[in-house]
């Protein structure tokens, strides 16, 4: 099967010495080589603004992979084969004259060309125009760009217009790495391959949904970037709205890229605006103060390196989102994400409504709703909380709550779970766009987020403080408690 879909590819990687390439892309490409998915004649051209030889870069890449990968994943023969695929060139991405070298590198090759822009989005337009003017690309070239694209709707349109001057929408692969996670892809299988859930996935059977993406780390030296973005732009516009779309979308007609993305766009269009009169009940912004993380004292956001003392940028946000359509009318989606929370955790909790008539002990009625917990990280897997009779002659018909558990690492034995970037790079090589984000998705997401930001600025509220190592401001608890509910870890 692999031989049928594996084809030679030339990958040109802009920003090869950046954090993304070093932490994610090169390790992912090595794992594809190790899995036998890279054709023997495939090549990688690394580009960066540093004078160095190809041999120097091969040596650096060898050292990098030895540091980044588990020792058990290092296969010397595979490692040698992989680094021999690498070539390197110095390039100023804004200098048109340097791009002629890329055309020369491609001379006489008919392998598929993939261009990966692991650069700030402000460079996409320069790179695209310079590639075009150098005659390096064809109509079959595939171009990968990282999100977030822009910092609002207007700037995203500028960047997308710059890309569209050179490349068609069918050539563009906008990455949201959450879509490459095995558990996120399993949402589609869970929902549409299992009638047990497909038939219950609506406002008649689900009371509410929680989406949590928590980070235990702080800013990690990125204060300047993060302070311009904030948690809403950095996380909600990207990852959390994508997760919401996959949970809430209607069944696609098939698994083609446009069928799936059409349904996601319908969800974004149906998101109810968080208007000024809803600010107090539907939105909580927070900013962490000094506290502890993993038992160690950590500084507050305003005490981090390079911090500006009067910043009002949020490091935590909790939202109550509502979808105005037939499937989800009356079902709130509680979304929260933040930095310096107690643990690194990404999970979705689907709360099902209880049976219409309860016949067991009244003091256990609070147990009577089933919950489906979908864990994206860590320990990827799913569990369904159900009620059974407690064991013992003296227990009568007392109930107990317990999980039906599927932990991927246990269910699939020693099979390693691929990193999201491995999946996404592999799909680019196959020319499959269904895990990538279409332009109209980006724009509808920004349209909704922009009105949230605009309304809280008009509302004039400052972020509420929360100590590092806690689950955010107490106001986020009050937001969900006001509806007679609680966050999953508080139950």
C-alpha cells in the first residue's frame, strides 16, 4: 500500500533553523523516513539566513535528531539515509535575486515540489512572489503555511490575497497542527462510523460540551509575540474553534476535503456573536500572577523577561459559545484555555442528558448523566462514563460510576502514536487537503473572534488575576456554575 502512494518529493523548507523546523519538522520527516514513507529519491532543501555548508548542516541535523528523539527511535542506517537527503542554501527570503538558486536546484527534476514556509506570516507574500518570479513553481506545487494567518480579519485577508496572487486554493495547505492529532481525526470516525453516537449527537441528547486546552508553561521567552496576540488570537481562533467545528459539524457527504470543510464553515457561520450585553456572562479573561508550577515558584506574567508592566493581555480565556442551528440550539459549548494552569491537558467532554424519568436512589441523581471524555493529550484516548450497579449483597440498587476506557497506547500495544506533524506532512505528500484549513474557514473564524475582541475592548474590562498553578480566575467557575454546571475536573 505504501508503495502505491509513495512518490518522489522535493521539499523546500524556508526557515530551516527556526524553532518549528528544529522541534517538529525535522523529527517528523525523520520518522517518515524510518516508517519507509519517504521515497528514496526524495530531497530536502533547507533555507535560512546563515552562511553554512551542506555538510555542516547535515552534522547539525544528526546532532539535533539524537537530542530530540528517544534513543529507541534512532536507527543509524535510517539516520544516515535521511541526512543524505538534506541540502542547504543561505537565502535572504526578501531578496529576489537569491531565488534563482532554487530553480537551479530543481533543474531536470519531475518530483512533486512542496514548499514549506516555516516563517512569520509577514514573509509569505515575499516568498510567494519571489518563487513565481524565479519560475520555481508550477501549478502542481504544494505550499504549506502555518497559522495563525494574520492577527485579525483584515490582516488575514491581506496575507491570503498575497498567497492567492501566486497559488490557487487547491495548492495551499494551511496547517493547524491540532488537526493532525490521532484523537482529533478519531472524532470523525467516532461520530460518523458509530451509530451509537451519531444518533445521539444533537440538542435532544446532549446538555453541554466542554473544550479545555490547558498549558502548564508560561510565555517561554516569547513575551513580545504573545503580548501582541493574547490567548484568544493565539489559541481560540486556531485550535479551539477547529475542535468545536469537528464536534458540532453535520455529517459530510463523503471524506473529501471540501465536503468536510464545507460542514465546518457552516458551524462557524452559525456561531452566535458574543455581543456587549453578553460580555459579563459569556466571557472571562485572566492573567496569571506569581505562583507554583510542578512544585517550583514561577513569576507572574508581568514579571516575565521583557514584560511591560501595564499590559492587559489575557493569558487565560473562558467562553460560553452557542450555535444557532437545528442541531445545537440550546446547547452551550464551554471553552477555556490558558497558560500556567495546573497541568498540560487537552480534552473534550460531551455531557449527555439524563433519562427523562429517574427510578433509583434520589441522593444519586446527580450521577445520572453519561459523559464522553476525549483526551487529546496526554495519554490520548477516550472514555465513556456509565452507571452500573454497585457490587455486594448489601448494596441493593446503589449505583456506581465507571469508565469504558480506550487508551491508545494500551489498545495498540507498542505501536507509537505519530506526531501531528508526521501525519500532516504525509498528507501533503499525498496531496490530501482534508486536514488543512480553507481560506473561508480562516476568515469566518477571525470574523467571530474579532467581534469578541472588539466588544470586550468597548466593555472596558481588565483581565482577572489568577495564581500560576490554578485553573484560572474564579470568574470562570462562576460562568459555568451560573448555568447549574461545573467544569469536569471540579466534579
